[in-house]
């Protein structure tokens, strides 16, 4: 991993040694990498520092960041999953972003298609989470109108911290009762069947879940964008092309004026660009 932007002492200025250049362990390139820390796998602590939430958050405020992966040609999935676009480095960033979050907000279709499991407690982040006043793992909050979720899955029955379901007041009372019997807390964040993004963000913040992370999918992310509640996008640009008609990372109705974001940082590993943009 190396930092391309902002340019710091973790930005390699020399290319990595060519394959087969084994003799030159003291070559300027390897010496440079050793000195700068570039071109090596970053520790999870370094990644966590790089992706820290704004600290402190203003009193009562929350911060919603999204973490998404896209191919070079804009696909947000391949064969119904994001995994074919991902990599080991991407999964390290994914895990780090989860470890920094109070809550992971995810659309029901992603839960159904990707077989979501409960978030794990990771030893590497335990101290950091305790110091930040966080539980051992982030809460997973699933957004659904239909309530068509399998509440017998480990995501609902075996989490370290109870999974939340965000839904509208007019969603099925029978399905809500079933969710609650499985140990799920149902949070109402909208008058109809749908969840209102502003209400969802506020309801989570009221529960003390202020460092918010959404992992999509595109339908849900598009609504957060349209409602103007997305503060930050962590976009992994995968060095792949998929062609075809795959969803982009955000869908739903088009918004009237494109929202502008400013680049906050760009990291690179194995050809993946790990970008971080903040809403202006
Ligand atoms: N590239 C990436 O980083 C990335 C990340 C995540 C997912 N994905 C991919 O994206 C695909 C799934 O995305 P998707 O866009 O189809 O689905 P999604 O956004 O994950 O979920 C859509 C579902 O979420 C619920 N939902 C969304 N907005 C709602 C609202 N305002 N109120 C109530 N419920 C709401 C609805 O659930 P109900 O139908 O239950 O009402 C809706 O059908 C998968 O292929 C997945 O692999 C890619």
C-alpha cells in the first residue's frame, strides 16, 4: 500500500524493483521503500489511522460514509456479487472501515444476495474500539420495506451485538413481530413502508450510532445521495473491466444537480486505487 495523495513520505517516488532484480537489496528503490514505508502491506493500525472518522464529531452529529467497489467501467457488481471486483487489499480496507464504524447500514437485497453474516470482533481493533467507547463489533442495520428477510439466519440469531432492521411504519406487523421474536430490534424510520434516509440517519444517531458506514447496495446508496446525507465515499477502483449492463454503485432516480465531492486521499495497492472523497 502506498499513499498517492496527499503526497507524503508514504508516497513512493521510485518504481518497485523489476522482477528478478534480487541482487540489489540495497538498491535505491528498495532503500526508498524501506525508508518511506511505501510498497509494503500497511498494518491494520496504519489503515485505521488513515480512515479515521472526523474526531470529535460535533455534538449530536453523525457522519455517514459509504464503502463501495467499482470496476474501471463503472460496474458495482459482477454475477450479482461485488466479490469478483475485490481483492485482498480491498478486503483489508473493507474490514478496517467496519472496525471503525458504530453501525453498518445495508440494503436488504445485498443481505439476500451476498449472504451477510454478523460482524466479527477483531482482536486487532479491540483496543481502538474500547478507547472510542465502541462495542466489540459494529451493529448491522438492514434497511427493508418488504421485511422479506430470513430471520433464522446467523445475521439475526447470532450477532455479537443485536442486528437492527430499519423499516417504515406501514411495513408488515406480522413480519416485524417475527423479527423481534428472533431477537432483532425493529426501528421505524418512515411513515409509509419505506425508510426515509434522513430519519434513518437520525434514528441511528439517537441510539449513539454516530459513526455510520453504508455498504450499499446501489439502490440504498442512491437514496442516501439523493437525500443529501452522504458525507463521504470510500471508493475502491478495481483494475477490472466487466462490460455488460451491471448496476453502477448508486442507482435510483437521478438528482437534479450533480453533488460535488473533494478528494481526501488516494491509496494504491496491486493496481487498486482506494479513494476517499468528502462532500463539499
Ligand atoms: N460494489 C459494491 O461495493 C456493492 C456493495 C453492495 C452491494 N453490491 C451489489 O449490489 C447488488 C444489490 O444491490 P441493490 O441495489 O439491488 O440492493 P440494495 O440497495 O442492497 O437493497 C435494495 C433493497 O433494500 C431495501 N431498501 C432500499 N431502500 C429502501 C428504503 N428507502 N426503504 C425501505 N427499504 C429500502 C429494499 O428491500 P426490500 O426489498 O426488502 O423491501 C430494497 O429492495 C448486489 O449484486 C450486490 O452484490 C455492490
